[in-house]
């Protein structure tokens, strides 16, 4: 390959129909055929990153290895292709404008006036090419957030058009569009997709492929209609019906020969594919019948889709459960209700285990502390993630050490026992309201204590995990907590930051929390070891 290829994935009709999974699946298919690929997400909002957007508004904030706080689709990219995403794999409108304005202030435009066209699209192109160079990719898949026809998407579409006009043989567009099936009519309708294609034409782009999202496979008549509208061979109209799990999507695409057809369109040899393990997993998942009941005790349940808010946690549970031939049954438990009626905690008895995931703010925290104590007393496997580890520590301090009103300074700045406190480097940042991209972010090393639950799960003495937090276990209380039986089985190499807290197996079947976010590194074919250890403990409880 002399020149790198670029594939733009854009949406039509409506958002949230699976562009991210489609882009990740395309990457997986091309990767399985031996091509070096990269996935890049472009978001239209003016935020510099996703870190300041609440999960209930935009879904999970996915943290990259270098600390980038990004859209949840980067999680899909990593889970599908097992490639590490960094800041080069993520673009926002805010980043583009900030960079252009900075360069203007530095006189890097040579005194010329700086305009939305062409300077904004040119900066977008520069960032796309930077992603390709960083990843050394032969094929770069660029997913655009939103849908064709939206005003804020125009500079990004113009960037694609400029790249296409300069290198027409190397730039391609894939439209992911929804085919509604009105209930009263009972047949798929392609007219909304036809309008989306027209919108794409209006900005100087034509789709090279159309992926048809629908509840059922696209009918031959619908494919013919769309084929005629955009003057494409019918084999380039790809069916994308609802499937049992997102891991079926690459397999489904290959049933429509997407890999071969796409490579042919790009003028590349097809090469032999290697999706054997992936196909095996996709075939296995729907056949699993034995359930494991996992409760997620959280508070982001009343807004956007819960699945978006906790997508990495959900997928990590799935990966670990499937590896043990179990079907996960996830039950959503709003922690605020326990604050109103503690008797409701007895619903935890019906579960095989509970997870308290990450989060910020005071709402629902007291309910989480009550749930952590209940799990401790009733020997229910408990897995705390970031905030969940802090909840575990607070509960232990209150109920075992009898530190009345022990808390985190995030929740109660005047607590008499601040067992969780602001990290030293965060004090001034919080004081100055410096919130954006200022937490402890990205990958950090962690040293594991021998003969602990964590060390046994990882089968290693040192690990690296991703972080996103401002608060930590207060070192002033470490000695007292340890004397009371809590084991800090993972610490930063300098011994200052408590990374993992747990109870030994002879005291509890599984009572463990991590200050980091292990869910960001779980993969469908290689589940995260701590999630696997948790699921195994849940199985043992189930057998009793």
C-alpha cells in the first residue's frame, strides 16, 4: 500500500443507531484480514473533551491510556480491535477551534484573516492525518457523531469532501442509516434514508456504502431502492438488523461480504480473514442459559439510557460471565431508595453479587454505604469501582472501627473522620474551579501484595490500570484500617496511593474495591481478571 486509506462513517435519519459499533466492527473486519487500522471519533460539541459532561447526559466517559476523557465509542473501538486509544483518536469541535485560535494568537497564519472555511476543515484534516501517523494505520476509520444535515457537522463533512477531492481513490464514505418499520404498515421504509443520502450529496459527498440499521434484515426491495437512489451496486447496501449482542455485528456484516466488498472498493487485496475466535464467542453467547444475578447499585438511572452510562461496566460483566458459561442478569438498584427505607436492602439477598461503580457528588452515596455494609454482613460478593472502593472504606470505618460519621471530604467537608480525602495535587485545582481534564487520569502502575485476592486474580506482582478520580484513601487512617482487618493489596509504586482494598477470603467470599477503573481494559476474548474473580465468587455463593 502506497497511500493510507480513509473511511468516514456518518449517520443518517437519527443518532444512537450504532455508528460506533459499526465503525468498531469495520475496524475488526479489516484488522482480521491483516490490515493495520485505526479508529477515530469526532464529536460535534464545543467541549474540549467528554470529561465535564455528566454521564446521564452523554453516556459514559471513557478514559484512554494517556488520560484522554473521551466518548464511549472509544471503548467500543478498544473492545473490538484491542488497540489502545489516546488523544490522537478523539476530536471535538472545541479542540479544533481552540487549536485554530491558539495558532492565530501565535501568528502562525502569517497575518492572514482566519476563517471557518477553509481553516477549520484544514485543522480537522491535520488531526485525522495525525491519528493515521500515530497508529501507522493502512486504513483509518473516522466516525462522525450526530447525523448528516446537522449544522455543527458541516465543517467535518467539508473536511471529508476536501480529502476526497484531493485523493478520490483513497477516501470513502459509509452512511449508517435507520430503516423504520411503522407498526401499522408492517414494512420497512427507505424514504428517510433516501433523504439522508440527498443531504450527503448536498455537501459534495456520496456514500460508497450504506449500512441499513433496522429491527429485521433489510429486504431485497429496500436494498434495490437504496441502490438505485445512490447509484451503488446492491452488494454495497449492507443489512444491519438488531442482534443478540453487539459482538454479532462483525459476523453479520461478513454475512453480507462487507470485508471483501469494502476492500475491493478500496482497490486492496481481500486476504484471508481470521475471525475464528470471534465467531466462536458470538455463537456461544445466545446458547448460555445458566444465570448469574448481578446488582449494580448506582444513581445515574433516571436520565439517559442506563446502558450508555455504565457501558464499560456492563460489558466487563458480560465478558467475565460468558467466560464462565454464565448469562449475566443485571439488576439496576437505585441507591437513594435505601436512604429512605433500609428494609429494602433485603432485596440484595436474592443477588449473587453487587457492584458499586464510579460516580461523583453526594446524591445516593449514603444508600451505597448502607449497601456495602449489608453485603459485608451477609457475605454477598461486593466489587467497588473507584467511588465503590471509597464507599467500601467509609463503610468499614463507620461499622468496624466505629468512626461515627466517617466520610469523604467530597461528600462532607466537615466530617470528623475524613477517611477519604482530596488528593494533594487536587486541592488547588478544586479551589480554583479547575475541573476540566485535571483529575488523576490515565494509566498508572500498581504494586500488588502477595497472597491476596487481587494478586491471585492478576497472577502478577505489578499491573497498570486507568484512573479517573480526585479523592483517595486518607493515609492518616491506613494503620487503623489495616489493624481492623482491611487489606490494601494494591498500592502505587511509591506506596502513597491505596489502589486496591479487600478482605481476605477467610473473612469474606469477595469484598474488594479498586481506586482505578478495571472496566476500561476488559475485552470480550480476554475478560478482566478482577471481574472474572468476582463472577467466580458469585457462582460459589449461588451454589450454597
